[in-house]
């Protein structure tokens, strides 16, 4: 026999009369609703607080005001239909809690999600949604929660606290005391029988979601600008979070993920976290850990943090032990467009992978964040156009990550002084990636169709006016990946590049090998800035005979090779306005074998040795300000290159 319960109907009639009535409902639900006996009910408002002890359904046509604590007691279910909005007043006593043995049924849809927000629309206004279950916590059973003094924890991993689908929680995180705050969604020993999918938590002053033990496994979660951790867990939570997108556009947050306490190895499948304000991505306290599959981090200053020196082996990322030296930048594993139903900020830059070959004209988009995750090769007949302001982040993949322009291909970098192009690994550490290589048809003393030491590319020909494109206002950081014991990539490698190529306003910073190296060719360049490149800032060989005008070299880290190094046959390249300054001694200019050049307006400062001829080449091969090179001159009488207007060199990712 079906169970019959009383249904409370609240009708707002025309005028000011309030009529109460009741009717039975075979479904056994207690329903709070508004309307009249027919037609579309007018909008109305109801206050929510107190205890729910029988099955209760809200009405999506009512504007609900959460004025205090709303507690769903054991044995009762609170049903919230699609499109319902609950607006909380402020304070630590304002929250919704589903106690042990109770259930919540949130029935939102993508078109009509359920929304829980605050009246003042400020982070920390209210206490959010709290679920308490009978699943396992390492703290035991009947544990007292840090919020509300509620009891949680039991022995049933499959415990069922209900169902949540398409829910938006905004402005939660009210401060309880100096050590505790509410979260957006707090899950205390919630079991695997509970269904949580399509949940967004935004603008909270504490965590987006925090798991205190339990085994619940949510899917499709979106977190935006939560001030502490977007996802936090402790007490041995061991569920799986699938498809999570985390966005930080406000500075000062704690982390994207934080694990604490015993390691029951929770799992994360498809985790994308994006920051436009640096910060720390993943933190594992004590011996906590996790298994993460398909991780994508973008924009964080620190990818992994182990503040208590926990074992790295506790954390497995894409099948390997966690490595704090890696950035884990990768194309998004979760599409933010899947959360368009949230209708929030979602202004994270789109990340697009660059790899493969360019065989026709390809133009990048400066509004897109590009990820160079392997080689990107411009073949003969292809042209790569990189507009002003474009930023390319190279994965720290060593020799497998570089951009190359082959014979017959072109590159057109269109940076401006106010909006340069940046190519860098995320942390800009020396040796992270392979830099830019250009191969042309100009002459080399090695002949034609020569095989380069990098990539096995072919270069060299008979056309000294060959044109490989144009490079303007480019900043390159973190290059110089090690090929073998004798070879490394440079910031920019010019292989037989001809004089028809334009190169101006280039900065190469923090390279593990040379800033630029010329292998033959006739290309010239203007306004070059080099800072702390570990081998030579400028290196040339194979008879390069172009001209460099306005070169500024800075060394503030010891151990570099030289500012300039010439090697091989002397085709007398020229340097007009050359400044090199060291605060760590070192050698300035080195000429191997019979190499040489003509230098006009040289200024050197701070080097232990200004000129070096290790193979006893003729000093007359090098002309400095109209005279043969001298091993005894200081060469500090020239005019320094003025870089005060070179603001483009300071651009970063």
C-alpha cells in the first residue's frame, strides 16, 4: 500500500491574501511550492532554515532565501529541481547540511542548473553545502566535523548520500575561526554510492571541494578563483575525480590541488589547471599521494610542492614518478567549453599544441597560448607567420622540442617593440629545449648540401642573397638542450642563412649553449641582446661574413665560455657597436685558428681576459676600431650600446 504523507502548498493569490492548503501525494514527498490552481505561478520568495525531517521538494519557481542552517536529518531526502536558485544571507551559521543517513537529490540540467549563491556576492559570505556519510575515514567512526560539530564516518564504503547533478556554488567559504573555514562543497566520509557530477564551485575563500575520508568519485567538476585549494583531501579519501578543470585568474590562492594525511591513493583522470597569475599547482603534504592520468598544467610558477619532503613515489603522473623539475604543461585534457553551463569568467587562454610540419602558409593567433611539445618544422614551400604578441611555451623536452625552418621554407616573426614574440620554456631554465634553427642556401666553407649537427638538416648552397624570412622583436629563453657530449642546440642557429633574411631586435636569455651561432652564410642582424648564455653569446664558423650592429652582452652568472667566439676560416664578419659587460670575470672575445673580424666601437667591462687567441692566430686578423687587436688594451673607451629603449627584451610568457 503506498505511503501517504501531507503535502504543504503555499499559494500566493492576487492581492495580499495568503492561503494555506494541504493534499496527499502518493510519492510521499513534502513539497514547498507556490502558485494558484491553474496557469503559470507568479514569482515568489521563501525563507529556508531549520530541520528537514521528511522528504521535501523545493519548487524552481520560488526564490529561496537561505537565512540560517538548513539541516537534512537522517531518513529524509531534500529534492532540488532543475533551475532552482537558493540565495544565502551572510555568516557562518548559513549553510546546507545533509547529515548521516539523509540524502540530497539535486536535479539540475545543463540548460537549468541549480544555483546556490549569496545575496552580497562576496567570497566567504556563507558556508556552502556539506554532506556527511557513513563511509570510512582514517579518523574512525562517529567523528566530529570541524564545522557545525556534525558526526561523520562509519564502515560502509558504498554509503549513499544521494545525487548531485548540475550544481553551481558561489561565494562560500565563511570563516569559522582562525584555523577553519567552510568550503564550497564539503564531503565528510561520503560513500561511493553517492553520485556527484557536473558541479562548479566559484569565488570561495577556502577550498572548492574538500574530501574528509570517504570513497565518493565525482565527475565533471569546475573550479574558478577559490582562494585556498580548489581540490583538497585528507583522512584517506580514496575515490576518483574524473574531468576536473581549475582556473585561477586572481593572485594569492594556495594551490590547485592539496593532499594531506595518509595516502590511500586517490585517482585523478583528466585534470587541467590553468593560472594566469603564477602560483603553485599541486601540493602533497606529509606522505599523501595520488595517481594522476592525463595532467595539464599551464601558467603555474611551481608545478609540484612537497613541503614535508614526502616521497615522490607517492605521486604517479601519467605513469611515472612525480618530478618537481617538470612543468607538466600540456594541451588541456579537459575542454573548458564543457562547462559553458556555468556562465562564469572562463577567460583562460586557449592552449594549442604545435608539432609536425608546415608545408604551406600557417599563421598563428596571438590570442592563443601555443604549446611546443615536439619538433615543429617548416618545410620547403612552407611559411610560418607569428604575429606580434604571440607566446609559444616549449615543453622542457630537451632535444626533441624545437622549431626548424628548412631550405626553401620561411619564417615571418612580426613582433613589435611594444608587443614582441616570446618563445620560452615555462621556467626558462637553460637547456630546457632546442630553440630556433634556420637553414638556407647561402654559402658555407663546408660546401653545399651539408648535414647540420642538429636534426640532420641539410644546408648550404650558392645563393648568398637567399631569403629565409624575417625575424623582428623576438625573445627566446631556456634553450641549449644537450645533443651529445660535443653538441648542443643554440638560441638561434643560422645555417647558411642568406642576406635576404631580416633579423632585428632579438634577445636570447638563459641558454645552456650559444645565444646565436652562424654556420656560414651572409645574414646580418641589428639590435641583439644576450644575457647569461652559458657558452658563447655569439659564435660563428664556416666563413660567416655578415654584420651585427648594436650588440649588448651581459654576464652575471659565472662559468660561461665567452662573449664572442670565432672559429674556422676568416671571412671577416663585422661588428658595429659591441658592448659586453661581466660581473663575474671570464673571457670576452675569443678567436680560434685564423678566425677574425672587424669591430667598430667596442666596449668591454669586467672580464678577466679581454681577448684570447688559443691557437695563436694572427692578431692582425682582428681589427678593433681601426687597429690590430691588442692583448694589453682594456677596450673600455668605446660608447656603450644604449639599451634603455629596448623594452622588448624584457618580455616573458
